[in-house]
C-alpha cells in the first residue's frame, strides 16, 4: 500500500532552490514534506495538501506559453486561495500567487540581487514578518502589483511590493528567508551567467551572506513556524 502524501507539499522549480533552512524548521515541527518538480511530476498533489510552499526559480510567470505547467500551478494556487488552504510563496512562488489573484507581474528596471533590509508595514510589524530585523536575500528581476484584496507587508526602495498576505492563509514573499551562506554557493554556480550579465560580483554576495544569512534564516524559521501556527498547524509526532 502506498504511503499517504506528506502534509507539506513543496513545488520546486530548480533542484538547488528548495526549502533550504526551512526544511530544518519543518523537521523540528515534525512536519514531513514532499517535493513536487512540475516539469516531471505535475502539481496535482498541491491542490488539497494541508500546506503548500511554492519556491523560486529563474523562469517568469509570463513564460506559461513556453512552460505550460505554470498554468497548472496558478490554477492549483487559485483553488487553494478560494478554499483558504495555507499557501506560502517565495520569489517566483510569490509571483505565482499574485497572478492567481489577478495581479500583473512586470519586469523591474534592473534586477534586485543582494542582501538588503526591508521596510515593514504596521501590519507586518505585528505579525510573523516582525522577526526580519536584518537584511534578507533578494534575487529577482520582476515584481508584481499588489493583488486585489491583498494587504501589502513590506517594500524596498526599488520594489514597493515585497510581500503581501491574503487573510491568514496565504503569504507571498518576494525575498528569500531560506538561503544559508553554504547553500548560496549553489546559487552562485547555477546563476553565474545572470550575475555576470548584471555586473554583480560573486565575492560581495558571498561576503554579505557570511554577515547576514544566519540571522535571516533564523528569522525565516520563526516566520514559518508562526505562520503555520496562525493556520492551526503546530508540532506533531511523525511516528503516528
């Protein structure tokens, strides 16, 4: 007999852009997770999962003609939002949530890549994002309009919409809370052509990761745990 699906389903677009340190937090909470790789696995398991986390990647939400699985992701996310099912999106994942909520995704004037602090709204300062007191990693060339009915939570000078929430069940983060200094090395290798094209130095990103990543990922774990608790999902014993 097949094992039941894990309570947390994770859509992963690149093998090295997975949960990162958020996997440690799920393990601490006793929450098993499965990765879904859309080009090969599809996303059917994401529709009604207890929790869905949608990770980043270098493709655009606007690339659905080239990557039709993006349409399936958007439809699954829309289904979850309508059903008030806990859904967290990071970077591309946040943009997919925005599109599912009928917002535009548009190119930025220049990519926002590097470690930078966020300006939090009053709502954010009273919720899980209040833990973000140091710079976080930004790595995106597109941004989104604030979707209808969503509440903006964070901004930077270059990107006014860095995070938003739909009630308590949906949280979209344009930035990264999961990338450790060690894990960043895989990103530097995988995205070196983008960095060279944008004139962004590897050494600076690496040095900043050594300064900021530990605090950013520790905050990321607290954000995830608090957001899950706000959706009634707490620690559990995975042996039963």
